């Protein structure tokens, strides 16, 4: 069911892409736990394999449960099409696989999730794809990094782990000047807080594992094609999009599919051959989570602001990095880019540095110490000793994961219980410091 343009966000989160099951009348989207699908006849099969018709061939490529999730994500991001995948890393991988050839470069803001930094710095090099790092807090650093080999610009809308709000319009203008697509990871903001397309993004990627799924029970990722980049008019030849494709009888995907060509290419070339398919069960769980996204996201943002304000006045806290605080250098960008809230993930530093941070996360009881964000539960991690441990000291600091940094992902619990847990843990850190190791 296509999204009616009169529907508001909360309505689309529940209804976009879905309809009662035509065979059974089931109101919830079923889990289509099948590997393959019966064709109507030989001509129907030929049309599907030749991309002359849309439909299901094999669950590695398409699945009806997955298709509803994709339609909903495209609607929520105001995109033309979406592709759901096995993880957020898979989404990044297929997005760049669709764009890049060996020897090509892309520019990325270095304020990123540590796993993305590792993927870009090391795994991508095996494909001959080279990352050039810029500073997401300084849009002009992207302009300075552009070379004749630049084929894309990438950043997060709200940077993980520091919760920095990125000036998307400024970076988009640089991408347009360079003639390359602008890719935005919108995981921390979700389309409830920010729609990157409104600020010039051409492609949006997500780790659905986080806030969109929202319950810490399933892994998934997504690519959303905004339909805004003109592949045929591009000064660069993106071969997967514009050149005759030998596996589809010489079809030129950009000509055949227009504003949804990127999503189609990522599916029928990347997902088809590389295979990071999402399971129907995970697609079902993520689809169910998406229904409550606006309710959870607003509650988590409200809780996060209250926690940040409380920490900001605590004598044992050296600093708090949360764009929702009026004194934050990101406060004005927060009001411009995501006015409904500055997100639910932020960092702070303890005056005791690395050791105090390790002791604090060990003393928390309500907060779960684990490597995830975006759960209904409040989560905590010390990035320097965990998620960003593989990086060098200078890389950790540049990514916002210095030795004293503690990252919180605030859940939907009662705010008094969240703050109470932090209060008892900070008291325990003081006792531990006084008594020694």
C-alpha cells in the first residue's frame, strides 16, 4: 500500500507499505519464511529474471515481509525506494559497492562509529576503495579533501559516539559542487528527528538494529534511495548505473529505473551476488519496531535531555557533549536539523579519566554494559576500552572516543530510575577511588 501524502509520520510508521494479507486477511504482516516462489509460467519467470517485472524470485533478493519493511522505510525517509539488508555494515558495503571502482575515493567525516572507521580504513582497501578523512564539525574540510577521484561524500547525521549534530546542508553543497552523491547515515537521528533528503542527501543508510527496530532483538540495515541524484547527467561514470549491464542483456539501470535506479542496482547487482540478505523473521521484528518509532524516539530524547542536564551540574563530571544543552556548540544546529530532539545518545567525561570511566560503567545496575545503542533499555559503554579499542589513541580522540569518554544510550524507563542509577554509580566510583584499586 503506497503512502498517501496526506499521512503524517506516526500514521506512516504504522501503515506505510502494509495491507491485510490477501490470502488470509491477517492484519499484521506475515513472516514469509520461504526460500523461493512459484512462477505463474515461463514467461512470468523470464520477465522477473530480466527485470521487466517486479516480483519474488528468491529470498536472498526479495521477500514479501522484507518488501513491506522497505516500503515503510522509503516512505518515512521520503525516498523513492529502499533495500533492507542483514546489517548496517552490509548497507554501507553495498552502497559503496554500487558506486565505486578500484582506485576510487570517497570522503567521510571522521566522527563515526568505530566499526565504520575500521571498515573504511581496512576492509574497503581490499576492494581498492580509498577513504579520505574530513572533520564533520568543519564542512570546508570536505571541500579541501575533494580530488578528481572523489566519487561520494559520507557522514552521520548525528555522529556516534559524541552525539554531534552535523551541518548537512553545508556538506551537501560541497557534494553538489563536486558532482558526487551525498550519503548520510541516519541511524542515530532516524527519520523521526531528521530526514536527510530535506538537507540535500541523495542516499540514506541505516543500522535498523538501533532505534528503528528499537528493542535490541534483531540485526538489520537499509539503504534508502532519495531519487535526487541524476546518474545520467553526472560528471562521473558510475558504471553500475549507466553502463550496459551484461547480466541483464545490456540494460542501463539508470535509464530503465530513473529515480529508483540506485536502490535497484544495489539489490540486483550487490545483494544478488554478495548475498547479505536480511532474514524474513528479522524483517518482521524490525517492521514491528518501526510502528512505535515516534513514541519511543520522543520519550528517549526527552529522557536524554534530562539526564544530560543532571550530569552537567554534577561535581564529578568534567564535561557533557549533548547538542540539546543550550551551551553546546551544536545547539543551534540541533534546532535547525532535528528540532524535535537532539537524539538519545551522548557522551560525557569523568574527572578521573580512563580509570573512573571503567569503574563507572561497572557500577551501573539499571544500565546495561554492552555494544549497542537505540534499545528501549538504557545502555552504557566506555568506547576507548571497547568499540573504539582497535583504533590508535589519536584516532579515538578524533572520533570523539577519548580515554575519559563514557557513552550513554538513554531508554524509555522512568527518568527518576535512570538518574538514580547514575547517582549510585557515581557514588560508587568515589568510594572506589578513595579506597584505591
